[in-house]
C-alpha cells in the first residue's frame, strides 16, 4: 500500500508541477501574491518545515553525504514530489515498514 500510494502521490505532484510550468506564468510573481496573504505565509512556513523534516529523515536514513545532498536538491526543486519519490523507492527496496523507516532490516 505504501509503495503504490507514494508512487501515485509522486506522479500526481510531478504532473501538477509540469502543468503549472506549462502555463507560462512567472513563479516569482505568484509567489509574491501568495506571500502577501496571511494564510499564504502560513502555508510557506508549513511546507518549508515539512520539507526540512522530510529531508532530515532522508539524510539520517542514508548516512552518506552524496545521496543526502542529492535528495536535498531533489526535494528543494520538486517539494513533496521528491519526498514521495524517495518513500516509493525506499518502500520498493524494503521488506517491511521498519526497514522503510530506518533503512536497515528489522
């Protein structure tokens, strides 16, 4: 279930990014409009904290600098799409949930 859910979530997020980029509207201008709203700022902080927490888990799980930095870039560029992709890949390699969480066999 985790494998399928994370894979579908990643695909949905990447599709959303592609559609948004295809509109031709400048990201910076819209970000400024969203940031001007109180709930827009709350959303930016919430998303930022979630992405940092997700990447920190990835870095802890990987324990090597190069993969951790690679996933930092992927997460920074694609947001939750990158996090879901990592979860999907981790779930495919793991035999159970504890191994997904820690990267080590239970």
